[in-house]
């Protein structure tokens, strides 16, 4: 073994699976069927005001149940256009 050679790890840090940060907020690119890594995909959000306690605006995707009055979002809750 020469003084410049060293043992290589089984895989490099780039081959290792992504590790999750404490809050799970890391950006993970998704494979695009067209080429390499594609653009980030965003999900449509629905916002509303609770019809029971008028709290809001709330994001339905994150809070389908009102945290103040435990009311489940319904058709009478006021939809917010954005």
C-alpha cells in the first residue's frame, strides 16, 4: 500500500440514503420521468374559516378539524379564495 492510498468506504456520502432532519423539512428532489431530477411538486391548499367559532383562516390540508372548537370542516365553513 502506498502512503497515498487509503481504504474507501463501501459507499460515498452521495450514495447514502437521505437522513431526516429533526423536523423533516429537508428538500428531497423527486425523479422526473423526462430528465434527471424534476421540479418540486406543490399540493393545492384549501383555506377556510370555521363556521362554528369563526376562527381562521385555516389550511384544510393541515387542520381538517378546528383546534379551538374541535369542529370538523364542513360545507358551511367559509371557503377562502386565494
